[in-house]
C-alpha cells in the first residue's frame, strides 16, 4: 500500500484516537497537577431558623479575581500524587522509619487509603482472573459435549450473569445474602450461628465480592472459549482417538493448544476489567471493608458536597499506570509470538 | 407548647396583620423561566408542584436524590441550567463557595416582604436562601417494648444503653438499637451529632485546622461503639432506607433516625398496627451529662442562581414563594416539619420540635465542613469494626481532612 493511501486510510482512526483517548488523558494529567486557589476567608454572621452564629465564609470578590487570573487553579506539580490520599511518600517513609517489624510496617501502609484500595484491587484481579479462565473453559467443554437439543437453552442460561447489569446483579445478591435474605438465612442455618453476617466481616466481604466477580465474568470467558472450541478440527481429534488418546488427553494435547491464544485474549480483557472493579463495591455497600481505585475516584467526585477534581485526576492517572504495568507481560508475550510467526 | 410552635404562632399573628401577598394563593403573576433542581422526597415535591401552579411562569422541575452532585456544574453554566436549587444547610455551602447563588433581599422586598425572619437564611447580612422545612435526627421508641422491659423513656445516651441492655437481657430483642451508620455520609453525620453532644469543636478557632483528635473525640467514638454493640451486625451498611424498613418490620425498639421519616413510619403503609401504634417520636438524647442534644438541626430551602437573567430570577422567586403558600403547607401538613405559620404540628413532628426546642445546634454552615464530613465518613469504619484504636481513627480523619483541605486551598 502506498504511504499516501495508508495515511488517508488510517486518518479517521488516528483522529478519533487523538480526540477521544489522547486529549482526555492529557487533560486529566494537567488537572492532576493543579489544586484550588488559596481560599480567602472572611468572618460573617450566618442566620437561619435556629438563630445566628458567627462563621467563616469564602470571600467571593477576592476569589473571582483569583479565578479569572488563573482559571486552572494553583500549579502543584506532583504534590497531589505524593500526598496522603495517593502515594503518601511521607507517611510510608515514616512507617518505614518507626515500625520495627514487617507486619507493623504493612499495617501502617494498609491504613493509607490508596494502598488499601490497591491491595483489594490487586487481590481481586489476581484471584478472579485465573478462576474466570478456568471455569469458563470447563463450562465451555461441558456445554460442547451436550446433545444438540440442550445446547441452545444451556448457553442462554449460562450467559445470564453477563446479561444482568453489574450494579443490578450485585444489588440482587446483596439482598439475598442479607441476614433476612435467602442465602444469608440459609448460611446461618447451616452453620447454626445467628450472628453470621457476610456484610459485617471484612474477610467474608472480600470473599463475597470475589465470588460475585467470578460469577459475573465467567460467561464472557465461556462464550469466547465455546466459539474457539467450534474451530478445533474434527480430523485431529479423530486421529488422537485412533492413537488411543482418552478424553483428558485429547483436551490436554489437542484442545488446549488451539484455545491458548484465546486464553491470552481473555486474560488481557479480564485484567483490565478486574483492575477497575467498581460496581460490586457500591452494590454490596462494601466500602467499610473493601475499596478499589475506581471507588476512590468515585468517592473524590461524589462522596461529599465538594468535588476533589485534582485528587480524582491523580488517582485516574495512577490507575492508567497500573493497567499499563499489568498488561506489559502479556503484551510482551504476544509481541514475541507475533515475531516468531513472521519468521 | 414547644418553643418552635410558639415562634410559629407569633409569626402567624404578624402575618395576618401585614399585607398577605406571600400567603395568598392568587395573584401569582410571573413571567419567565423557573427551572427547579431539588432532592426527591414528599415535602420538597409538594413545594415544586405548588410552584408549578404559578400562572405565567414557565416552571420545570428535576427532583433527584443526585441533586447535590450536579448542582455546582448545573449552576456554573451561563445561563444556568436551573434557576432554582433546593438545598439544605450542608449543600448550600458548595454553591456559596463558588458564588453561584444570588442575594434575595431585593426580591423579598419587592414580592414577599412578609416572609418570617426565621425562614430567611442570611450569610453576612444578605439573605441567600428561604427555608421552608426543618429536619433533625432524634429518638424513636417503641412504648410497648420499653414497658415490657420495665424501663423509662431514655433522655440520655447512657439511659439508651441501659434500656438496650435491659431489652436484650430479657430476651425481648437481640439488637434493639438502630441508627444510620452506613460508611460514608451517614457514619460521618453520626459522629458530628455525637461530637456536638459532647460539646466538641471541629476546628481550631478562626482557622481551617482540624481539632477532633482529643478526649472529646475519643469519648464520642466510644459511645458510638457502645451503641453499635446493640445494633444489627450489618450496621455499617444501614442508611435511612434500611433503618426505616427495619423499624417498620419491628426489628428495633430504640432508633435514632431522621424526623422526615416519622410521617412515612407512622402512616398505615409498610408496617403493622403493632409497630405504628406504639412508635413514639421524642427529642434527641443528650450525652455525657451535657445539655445540648447529640444531634444537628437541618433546614431545607430554596436558592436562586446567579448566572440567570433578572427576569428569570424574579419569576423563579415568585413561583417558589407561591409553592410555599399556606394551602400547600396545609394540604401536606404531615409530610414535614414546615416552618410556615400555617403548619399544625402533629405526632410526626414531635421529635423534631422537641429537638429544636432543647437547644440543639444547627449543622455548621462552614466552607470546609463538607471535607471534614467526608473524611469522617471514610476513616471511621475500621474503628467501628474493632480493627483500630480510637486515637488512630481520629488521627486518620485529621490526616485525610488535611490532604483534602490543602487541595481545596483552605490549609497551607
């Protein structure tokens, strides 16, 4: 393809990527390096239905002038990234200096909001992703060996968790695991413990969120693997049978190699999806025990009456960095495979 | 008769003597746009519906529980997307900080000179909002359960604990106490209530520096923990909807809940005769021998946007005043504790009236209070779960607040 034709061919995509990916990321980075102007406060008398009290207020005139001069606010460099709400260099350094034991240091770090969110996010990602791959493959193998009549309905039912909106799905489960709900009451009966509550224990909340994560993502892996299984050549499978291979050996030596590239694809998508876990935390009201990076961003913007744009932007940039780091090994592997095939 | 109803009586007399343009349902002659952004509950919706009846004005409403999150962006636009924002004493601060609402003094003088002084919310001598209802968290109790347990109606939190222990030990209820302690806004609000009840100050005088990591703060947290011992183990997920439902299901006998939930709980829907006939609303308890009840007073009122034409501002103001007229208040008497003179307090208002009459402090209208509230809501969960000490929790709150307040320019 001549270079000129190629340029015109790629131009619409390049333009769209520039407008919808590059520009927003740059704007987030710029936002994350700015904080609000220093507020000019004045003491005023506030009156209402319950009497008058002297209180401080923001001086509108002075602030308007400041904002007109510098609409973005004050430049803060990487200050927001290193403060306590994010990477917390000072606090981590202090914990390192004052704590004698590893466990003391780790619990001091875990007490910081960013690291607390990061530890749940990473645990969720690395527990849910392999389980989704595993269950997805086994369900696909199971469905594939069903008689033709049952295939359609089974596939439909298996896809349901993915069809349900994540927030709605998690809310339904949240009510089911309530002490008065079907699952919650059943668990209390089984363990004969009236105070057993999945929502009260931090440990059980983590388990509950991960079970939900596996439940809602497995259909995606199943569908992709199932599509892949349809392309496994019958000849090779028959040849394997003639060679005396059992069911497991056929799966191990014929099916696995065929679906391996799909596993890489699912891993990529799942790593990205699970790293930005958010809906189940809101749906399960799990903020007390589990927070994720996405939830931290949401909380900065929607947690109170005042929005912390700089803080939210900094966490967003850190999340982008996190996704990039997570995906690097998978991408390097794919690139190697690609090069090997070309040669 | 409580102080509040006395006040209302006095203003009623003043009102009947003056020209009653404010109270009069007719003569709502306004021309222009009135677009209302408000929370979504019965009393606010009644006012909006009343405003929509104003002839001449082009009234549209958006009633949503997400109103706090869109109000700043919506009113920053020029012209503003909404001409009226219905706010409470916490959510008005975000609008005040950005200068997004206009002083109402001229409009009051021209169109509604009779609005009682206690409904005018003023900041630095300028009226910035007109309040139409009051709200507060206060005690709900089940008279039959207290009677069976043989305890008097508690007036202090120490008595609440004793009564809860009595109810539990006699096997009447396992978890008799209930309040809104969901992590986030609700948990922060409970700390603020209890801390004010202990007589604490949130900030160093005259500055934005936090001052909660002290003995008062520790005592506050210990009381909250003690109460949580008598609450359902899921208490960190309980917000107003959950607590009201638990109460209506008859699962609690001592509650600290919002006055605005009183009407819906006492009505004949969603509960049994046994619960509704024995539920009594009383004033908020005091704590640790203090005189101030451990609660905060709230108002809901309307503000008019800055970034709109004067005609639209005038139309919006006239329509909203029309929406608060006596007929609207009378027709929705039990939906809220109205500040209007036309209001006749019923049993659903008894708790708020008693709480207001006993000297409860209003929720502080301070520019950086919202940041403190958010920090409290996020950082106290681990203490409530028993995973960290009260001192550590308070230190975390202060550190989280300082990070946010520095970013917002309140602290250097």
